[in-house]
C-alpha cells in the first residue's frame, strides 16, 4: 500500500459544487432536500466561488472577469469557465474581462 501525500489529497478533494450536491441530496432517495430553483442558484454560486478561490475569475466593480491562471481547472469546472467567455480587449489591447456583469444577463 502506498502512503498518501499532499498531491493525493488535492486530487481527492471535492469542489464546492460537489460538496453542495452531497449535502443537499437526501440519503435515501438521492433527491434534493430543497426546491430545484434554490439548488440551481446555490450551485451557480458554488461554481463561481470555486473558480474565484482558484484564481480563475475575479470581481471588479460588480463585473466578473476571467483571469489567466496557471493552475489546471479540472474536468468539472473547465466547461463552466469556458462558458463565461474569454477576456475581451479594449481599444488599447488591454483585457477588459469576460464582459459579464454580476446579476445582469449578457
């Protein structure tokens, strides 16, 4: 048997959205213990918190911005980060974020 190191612990760690789903699903039937819409909002918030905690997005003046982070995103979060869009460049060629505004549709 091999000893588990820090790398093994990181690989086995759950993301915030995964943890949220585990605590909101009933143990017997596996169905949500709350309203579906509430779970959708909570999951979206958990994804954004996870991405921000890993340095992949930032918030500046109420606007969400994607960041160039060298850390891998992982198979669960990669498509979600990609759906936010790439940083847009302004006239000077400076990144202006993903163009998303928190709380308003794009």
